[in-house]
C-alpha cells in the first residue's frame, strides 16, 4: 500500500558514518547528519524478536520508514527515530521521483 505525502508525520534523522581517529590512532565510528534538519517519514513497525546467546539477551525490532525520494541513501547510513538508532537493511525506490521505503533494524547497543 502506497504512502501519501500527508502520512509523513514522524521526524527522523538520517546519518552517515564519518570515521575519525582517537588519541591512539585507532579508527572509531563518528556519525554525522546528512540532512539539514529532520526528515518527515511514515513509520510502520514490522516485527520484533529476541535472541539469547553467550548468556546475553538481545531484543530487535524492524520498522519500515517511508520518506520522500532522495538520492544516495544506502545501507551504510542509519536512522535515528524517537531516541532509538536503526541500522538500514534495505532501501527501496517506489517509483521515479516518488518515495523511498527503508527497512531498518533497531540497534541494541
């Protein structure tokens, strides 16, 4: 089902990893906004699940974010929404110049 412009009611941030070096010369992740402010999106939660391994339990949730079309967004980017960080798993173009659908998984760290 297609999302209409009026359904983009949630604000998200799109970020890209810009690695930097720490005092020991080690590369560390550093994330920067790729947009001038927040982006309007529709958010639909797809599923959630838990996994237990190495004596630790982790919860994951997947969501579908729909935004206006933009170029250059890939799985190397991430989304911050409602205080949570989501790794982008897939970016789908819904048609020429229309919308992007982004499947993302909530980070647990």
